[in-house]
C-alpha cells in the first residue's frame, strides 16, 4: 500500500479551503498557506472564514489533519504535493491575470531550492492556455535552479465545482482533469483522488496545454447550453400557447443533449461561467482566430436581463399605476441558490434596473443579503422574513430558485399579487397569479 501523501494548498479562499478540508477529511495531512492572517487564525481554531455548505462541520472533523500558516518554506518542505489555488482575476480583455499566481510561484520556487526530495506543484487556479508551459515551469525553474520533470513536477488540475455544493462536487466529480508534464505526476494525482473521491470518477489525462483548453472549453460549452435554452425561451414568448419548459424537458430526454443546464430561466452568472466564456474568446483572439459562438453566447446572456425587465414592464403596465407606486419585490439575489455570492448575478442587475426605472423595490435572500447591501446600498428595502417582504406587493419576481421559496405562505398574501416565477419553482401551487419566462401568453 502506497503511503498517503502530505499536501499543501496555497490560497485558502472559496475553492482552496474546501480543497484543503476535503483532503484533510480523507486522512491527508494538509498544510494551508495564505497571506491573510485572519483566515489563518480562524482555520487553526477550526472556524471557517468562508460560507460554504458543510465546510464548518468538515473543518471541525478534519482538525487534526489541517493547519494553516503563511510560511511557504514550512509548507513546501513538509509536503509532497502543493496545490496552487490563488485567485486569477479577469483582465479587461477577458484573459486571466497571473499576478497572484506569479507571486506564489516565486515563493514556491525559493522553497523548492531548499528541498532535496521530488515535489509536485499542481496549478488548480483557472489559467489561460499556455500558462503552465510559459509561466509556471519558467518561474519555478528559474527561482529553484532545478529542472522540471527531473527535480520537481508540474501539473494542471482545475476543478469543476459549483459554489454552494463545493464539498459534494469535489468529492463526487464526473471526472478528474489532469494536465501532466510527466506520467509519474499524473499517477500521483490519480492515486490521491482515488483515495479522496467518494465516487469512482473517470480520469482525463493529457498535456497541460490540452487540459488548460479543456477547462475553459467545458464551461464555455455549458454557457452555450444555458443560452440555447434561453433562446428557445425568448422564441416561445412570441407564440401564444408555447412553453419553453415543456420543450427543453423533452430535449433533455435525448441522451445526446442531456437534462442538465437546459431549462429556461435567468442567464448564467457567478465567478466562473461568465469569465470562462469570455476567456475562451480572449484565447481565440490571442491566436488570431474567431470565437463567434462564445462571443454570441455572452451577448445573448447579457440580453437576458432586459428580457426579464421587459416582461416585468408588460405585467406592471396592466396595473395602471405609475411606476413609483408599483411595489415590486425581488426574491433571491445570489447568482444561484445555496450561496451568498452575488458576483455577476443577474438578479442584482434586474434590481438595479428596476430601481433606476423608479420602482420601489423590496428584496429578500436567505444568504446573500449582506453582500447585496454592498452593491445596492440604500436603494432598496431589505427584509429578514420573506412574508414581510411580500406584504403589500404588486409584483414578486422569483429571481433565484431557492428551495425555501416553495414554502411561502400564500394564504397571507393578496390574491392580486402577481408572481413572475423565473424558475417555475411555484409550479403546482394553486390560487396564485403566476407568470413564467418562456411562455407565450
Ligand atoms: N470559486 C469557485 O467557484 C471556483 C471554481 C472553479 C475554479 N476556481 C478558480 O480557483 C481559483 C481561486 O478561486 P477562489 O474563488 O477560491 O478565490 P478566492 O479569492 O476566494 O481565494 C484566493 C485566496 O488566495 C489567497 N492568496 C492570494 N495571494 C496569495 C499568495 N501569494 N499566497 C497565498 N495565498 C494567497 C487569498 O488571500 C485568498 O484567500 C481561481 O483561479 C478561480 O478561477 C474557482
């Protein structure tokens, strides 16, 4: 039986801390490294600095196997494999910045110089294609004075998790993507994931370049699928009797299509899909190639917000009230359920436009309220309880399919309240005045 590796994880953010916690929970000694002292202190006390489903409990369970520090030397010298999970923010041209990555590589390289044993450096952060070859290997070789492939290994191993279900997704992946310079590095990672995953994932092993292109292509494909469903939705709204939900459900039954990510709703948002789609186009431009499909998907996705606003305007015009007397409430502000993250959330864009158009807007979200305050400030009224948020409202927009919206006590509400249920979460609820996206009325 092979010995369990010791691991280090650089960057204890939304993905890095979950990565460290998952490995530690499966018995791997894991050293987390961050520059944020507050995060380090909290992790060492068993307190999660991040709001993610199940993370607090997992950190507690795995406490004996996880420690956090800011000292790179200690982390590299006391581990066999290092995962780099620092942020790679998007630049104006859509590509990803390597600023944080380069800073951490310089430190890892300096630590590698002091290490005698072979060490594997794994990039998990999402990077532009060609980064492993031209940036990662280059910096590590120059700072350590060692040779990649002989003295240390380098691999690209990105994650396909969704916020809100990071732990579950990490432990139950469809497949593990490994871009390896050396077979031995890929073997180490395959062993590690075989010991960590709770399912039996398939492994896609290839060169780092192919893995880098695979990562952005996969998210770009999913954004295309979501947008295709929303295009059907837009079409159906022009034909009385058409229902995009019925149509997309049927499409999903064909195994060539599949039922995931094909339903009418708001456009995609969050910290991954929009930027990976745009990065795909940026990569194509860098190669002087065209990525018309990816560009069009981005454009159609952005149009989705105005489609919802137009729908709201059509519904509220029937009330024959001025906009400043038409009370709207928006339920759900995060970019998806089960997360407080509002980055690129179409729900937030909808609220901002409604406010600009002069509507008084009430908002409620089970987790994202605090983050939303940072963006919406005092332009809206926040509620801690959903029924209070709905009280006296003319039109309620269900912008995020939080499960708890199914349990609204409708008996307390005026029968005249109009619901724009963007995600068909209220299907089956009787006695309410509901409208949907993707339906021709
Ligand atoms: N969050 C997601 O849903 C998700 C999903 C897939 C891929 N990714 C990718 O993972 C990477 C990390 O994303 P995130 O959302 O976890 O970012 P994040 O901003 O939540 O966390 C980054 C962490 O890195 C730390 N850090 C920055 N510079 C450092 C340094 N030099 N040394 C040590 N620590 C440093 C920060 O303090 C922070 O804690 C990105 O490339 C992202 O694209 C994220």
